[in-house]
């Protein structure tokens, strides 16, 4: 069954073809005979009852420096698509939230992955709050005294923007670090949101595990090891991916959170686990499937498209011809 697929993503011409998960999902879609259309979130429009996007048909190929061919610009009605992928990177700001509200208006006719309602209501650093026994001690606040008390109880802490991404703005503060007040002043001067603090897990130097789940089921994991002298393991900031398996603790975490992810229509998620502790549940644009495929031969992109096919079958929908 050939599907008509829209990719709401950051500019496809700029992606890394050997690392970007959306690119891999697009390649898998083409191999199944699906047609691709790409647009960026700033070209999403509501007009007189319709949700439109300005974008272009695309053809992808795994050729460094020549990985995409564009068709002509056109305005399309997102209800004409079988699947819309919500894949642009955070930050999770009002622009991002607006795009989920607009996509809400087509999700009854078009399968939006991940479900925009639950993407909006399940930010990475907040959904984990539903599982306090699985997470390290956590604080969300704008008050420097709260942060001081939290650090006094737990020693080394990690402080980061509540709605950040890719490791940006993450700080490791030790008990004697004098910069806590100035750091919070900087955060609060930039935005109105609180910060999130967690007890520092020293085992992060051995790696921050990214576990990939498809429709709530774990399919594999990669380990992301921070660069020397770096507190962050994100691959955007130099973290090194390594092969690793799933532990009993990883599987226990997945058994707990999997049904929740499935119920919310979060088909492709990536959780972060450090030393058996759940730190984030990534639902917006999780990464890691290309590394998982290289290390373990697990084609997560195929498993994700199989899950989409099941969801479409449950809806009793035939492919749209555009």
C-alpha cells in the first residue's frame, strides 16, 4: 500500500545522512513505495478551516552531498496525506506548541506521528514526573533558595532548561560551586520558565543509555559516552555512541512506561537511562535509530513503519492518492 507522507522537520538539505533519524525514516518510506513531501514548521498555515503547508515533494538517497532532490513548491492540505510526521527539533516554545495545535485539527483524518496532543502535553522532562520511583531526585523551580536546599540534600546536581534540547544549557554544579545564583539569574533573564534540577549521577561518565521504543515496546539501545571533561552525553555536543544491550532494569522501566506511551499514540520514543534511572522520555524528535542499526542490525525504521501500518489498519483507512 503506497502512502502519501508529509515530513514536518527542520530543513532536510541540512541533515546528517548517517545520523538523522528522520532521514532514515524517509528512506524506509521510499523503499516501501511511499511518496514524500517535506515542509518546515514555519510554513504551516491555518486558512478558513483548512490546515495547509508550503513545501516540496522530495526524493531521498544515501549520497553524501547530494542526498535530496526537490520538486516544485506547492501549498498542500494536510488532510490529503495518509501520515504526517511531527519531527522538527525543539526548543519546546510557543511556536512549537502552535504547530501541535494546528496538527490537532487534522489528526482525525490523517495519522500524525507522534500524536500532537500528547507531544504537547508530554514534554521530555515532564512526562518522567509520572514515574517518580524510576527517576533520580528531581526539582523544578525558579527560586534559588530551593536550588540551594536541593543541592545541600543531594550534593552534585545537574541544572538545565526545562524545555531545552540537545544538551544545550546543561550545567553540572558541585556542592562548592559558587555559580548557582548567577546561573539561575541568567536562566530567568532569558525566559520565564523554571529550571529543572536532578541529582547528578556519577555513572554518566560511563554512558547515558538511549533506549528506543516503538509503540511502547523496547527494540534496542545505544550508549552515549560523554567526551572527556564534559558533563553532557548528547551526540550533538560530542557524545560518542557505543553498542550496548538492554539490562533487566531497562526492561523493567519499559514495562512500566510502555503502556502509557502506546495509549498516548507516541509511536516512536527514546528514553534516557543513567545507571538504571530514567531521566527523560523523548517524544518530539528522538534520535539514535541509525546508530542502533549499525551496531546491532536492528532496523528500527522498519519497525516504526510497521507500527504505522497497524495504526492505519485499526483506523480502517485506505491509502490516499493525493
